[in-house]
């Protein structure tokens, strides 16, 4: 079978630069696809936050000319390989657009990613790589397919595009006037004219309307976003592409999230020795300033502290439950303030640490008995998979990837986005923890046995790519 060439375009990818789940996915999928025999390469912006020495970046091209906003910018192209395997990664160096400490600054995002999208297509001939498919991730790269059809017309004939929605609510909007910077206007193509009717250009909309295939990160989320409740105002747009919409569950980096080898744990363990979790539990209780007692049920939440995650359901009622609650994360200031107030009121039951700490997060997963994800929506979710990988039993709402990955055999699922429904599922988990230890251990073991590797998702993407190329062949 002829090798398929894939160019992935994204705003972030672990381990180089990561803000959220997008970075985890884009950092894991290319190497997994390469193991299946696909020639996959990734291109990212070269932000100031990326450590050039640590990741052995080498300059492969200098002073490449990019026409943008009636000027000619000179960019450099760097390259390295993913730490695992020989998957190439390219970095576009343009200080005028990618400098500064933030990946997603409040000002200038549209300019940053419009330039990035145009520059990717401009520098592609320099790397001597002819992709069969360009796979774009999230709204930051949503203009790539329309640019291929307009200013890139002729150069990309026959090249297919895939656009993956990681979170439908994170849309990039800008004034239609910005299009002049790349010699376009709203009359250039139908999708731009349609989009501009409401007074802006939405990068997410352009990705959806112009890509040959649209994917998102779970089958349930793919169905949900066609509804008004989950559609973030774009449900009518995504319905236009319903026939070309596929949901593929993300995987986990099983080497990084491995309690048997995790360097961040006090005691490593496997499914065969789950009792060793207790040493991590005692360490977590101590780290969060709670009474140290292995017999007390320890519930945990590791998350961005935002409305989407259902953080507002957590209030003083948590302190009335028979157990302890720890929360690790950062987010909206009002939520942070409210949660810190709960810690002051109930210091023996609730403890909150307002920060993102990868090492501490691993210890929390390893020490927790129960892992909470009461999300209003969750495109895929990694927390519930990590929790099961570490023997913590998840309590989740039946939405998106949570519904697709957690069952009654591995956790506790509630339907309604209400406090009674959430606390009812949480209380049921606590009842079984205290009263039915054998059933609790069965749930832990069932979660441990689930395959969350990238093998199955990578095969699904490979099948999708081949299907797209088969359609191209039949059309020709």
C-alpha cells in the first residue's frame, strides 16, 4: 500500500508547548500514526516559550519570504523530531507574530494565526514534502483550507483537508477587513461571504465549511454539537457538514501516564497491587493539609476552574459528605475566590490549590479514590481516562467523551446538570467505597483494564485518511 503523507498544522503540541488538551492530542497522534506506516509531519509556531536547546531545534531554512499585509516578512524554519520515534516537527520562526509570553494573548490572536496559516502554505515547498492530506487542528488553523482554495489554488490541487474540532466554544473571530492582509475579501469565496453576514469572520466556521472532512474528539460530542444546547451558536453551520462529520475518541500517552513507572509518585503500583495506592493517598492528604487517614474517602478534581467544568456545583454541601475533597487547578477568578473561601470554612474536609502543577496532578490521580468531572460539556476529556489508569473511580456527567469512556462498570454517571443529580452519583460512589469494598475494587480493576492507548484512535484516523484519498481517486 502506498504511503500516505500527512501534514498536521496546530497551535500547540506537547512536549514543546502545551496550554490544554489540544497540546496533549497533537503531541501524541503524529507518532502513533507514524507507527502505522504513515509519513506524518507537524508544523507549529516557534513561540518564545519553546526551549530551542532542550528540544534540539536546528535551523533548516533562513529568510523565507512571506507576503502579508502589503509587506514582505522574513521567517526562519527550524526542525527537530518527536522524542519518541522519528516524527519530524517544524517550527515557523516569525518574532513579529510569535513573540511574547502568552500562546493565546488577549490581543492579536487573529493576526497571529492568520499569518501562521498563510505562512505554512508558503514555506511548504521548502521542506520538500508533498502532503496528500493537510490536517488542521482547532480554530487557530481553520483558515488553512480556505487559503488552499483561494490564494493557493492550483498549488494544492488534489490535496485533501481534515479539520478537527477540539472544543467548539473556542472560536476565533475577527473583522472581515483583516482578510485584506492576505489579499482576500468576503467576495473571494462563498464561505467567506456567508460567514461575514453577521459582521465577522469566524476561523472555526471557515474550517468547518472548507475542509473535506470534519472530525471531533468523541462520537457523542459529534452528535451534541449539531444541537442548539451544545452548538455554541454554530449548530446550523455544523449541520451542513453532518455527512462529513466523524467523532474519534482521543487516546492517552500510556508511557507518561503509567503508575507503574511514574516518577512523580511516592509509591509506584500496577493493577496487581492497587493497595499500594494508599501511600500516594497519604502523601496527597499531607500535601493539601488535610487529616491523614487512609480510611477516609478522598475525592479529587483536577481541572480548569471554569463554568464548562461544572465547578459552580461545588459548594458547602461538599463538606457534609463523608469524605475529603481536594481541588487542583486555575481558572476564573470568581470561582477561585469562592473555592478558597470553602477551604477556609471547612479546612478538615476541603482543600484547594490554585495552580497548575503537573507533578502534583499525577500524585492526585494516584492518591484519589474518586475523581470528579461534573462537566456541562466535555468534547473528549482526558482526566477521566487518567483517573481510571491510576485506579481512581470517576464520577462524571453523561456528556461528550465522558459518556463514551465511563460506564457503570468503571464509574458513576449522572444525566442532569443539577446539583441533586451530581451529589446523588457522588454519594452512591461514597456508599460503595465504604460499604462494598469488593465491588469498589472491581470498578477500579475494570478501569485499569480499559485500553486508552492511541492505537485505536490512530487506526481510525488512518482509515479516514484512506477513505478521503479513495474518494479523490474515484473522482479523478
